[in-house]
C-alpha cells in the first residue's frame, strides 16, 4: 500500500476512541486498587498481612483468568467479556464498602483481579480488531499510551482519595471509573456491524471471509 492510500485509512474512528477510553478507565481501576488498598487498610485498622494476601489473590485470579478468557473472547466475542470484566471490577470495588475484613476482603480482591484481567484482555484484542492494517503499529502505540497514562493517573488518584475523609472515597472514586468502563463497553458494538470498520481491519477481513 502506497503512502497516499495509507494516509486515507482512518485511524481515529469512534469505536477506537471508545476502546482507548475504556482502556484508560479499566487500567485506572486496576492500578488504583493495587496502589491504595494497603493504605486504606492501614487507615481503617486492617493488617499488612491481610493486604498481602489480598494482593496475592488479585494476582492469582488475574493470571488464571487470562488463560480462560482468551479462548472465550474468540468464541463469544470481545464486547461481552469487556462488559463482564467491567461489571466484576465494579462489584469487587464496591464489596469492601460492605465488608472489608477476612475472607470477604480476599474474595473482593479476587473479583477485582478477574474483572481487570478479563476487561484488559478483551479491550486489547478489540483495539487490534478495529485498526486498519497499514496503521496497526501506530494504533497499538496509542492504545499503549492510554495504558501508560492510566498507570500514572490511577495510583495518584487512589492515594489522593484514600487520604481524604472518609477514606471510603477511595472505593467510591474507583467505582466511578469502573462504571465508566462498563458504560464504554456497552458502546463498543463493532461486532454487530463489521462493515463500518476500516476495509483492512482484522475483524472486518475475517468477517468478509466468513460471509
């Protein structure tokens, strides 16, 4: 493909912007809970041992979920896994407001890990789906930039919120981010109409071959 044809392929489509925004809020939740949970427990009388077990449950659950959700994304679709992951993040972030001690806390942390893993895997796959082939590397770079920005903002936001009164603002703020991620996932409907994607995008090419 020559340079002129490449320049005419649209990179910043509405669906790609939606995916980038979903990536931003998803990673803000993941980075935020990992950065601020220990401080929250210290402020509310929790123990460092519980914080460590919670971090382990998050990591183990996230790792296992990556092995599971990859094949499911290919068979059931990206949007459904993005929605499920965002919903689990929202539940896992709201749960500690109800019970933040012992086994329930570990369960909430595991739900956060499952939701974060599912959502990030699906949103990364979706980003690759909708990009024109000639600008795939450029688009993935912008998607990675969204992750990098969230890794900077998420911990800073979490530590700011957990230092306010009441410290529960920490969870309320991250719940808002998870809710935004869920709302953006609902808008990511390109699988219903692949013909609207760039002609050389991976998902549209595979759809045209099937049909």
